[in-house]
C-alpha cells in the first residue's frame, strides 16, 4: 500500500535569498521524489509548494528549517492544502510588470511569449 499524497504550501523567512535556497530546494526535492515549485518573493521570503508522499514532504519541510549552508532561516510557515497533482519540481521566476501586468510567471506566461523572446535576445 502506497503512502497518501499530500501538498504543503510554505513560506520561509530569514536570509533565504541570494544563498542558493531555490536551487538547493529543487535538488533536495528531486532527491526525495517530491513535486512542486519554489520561488523568491519580493519581500525577501521564499515560497514553496511540495507535493508527494507524506514522509517525503515532511522531509522537505524539515530541510527548509535549515536550508542550504549559507541560509539563516528564522521561520517556516506551513499550511497543508488540497493536492493539485504537481508534476516535477521547478524554480519559478517572476518579472515585475511584464506585459502590462503586476507580476508574470516567466515559464507559464503564454500571452507574453513575444516579450519573453525579446528579453531572451537581450541576455
């Protein structure tokens, strides 16, 4: 009998940006077999969603209390929500004000494909 699949939505506070928190989270999640995503927030926190077997998600939550070596985690706020069938684990990146919106997620914004192509050419 397989473990129940759960979804945890969390916010991590502290020195958690500019310390490879997102990349380390993705690597750990992939090692644990957890699906979901992680992103930086404008206010300095990191937001993440973990979906998978209960024990694997709990391992990820526990890991986030410490994070990578350069991080200094002050608080982890976790809420369990309904499973949404995430597939794979990704880092979300946001661009403020792209295409006339407040915030647009780069990898999911089909309406902004032309603008993203222009941005890619600039890099």
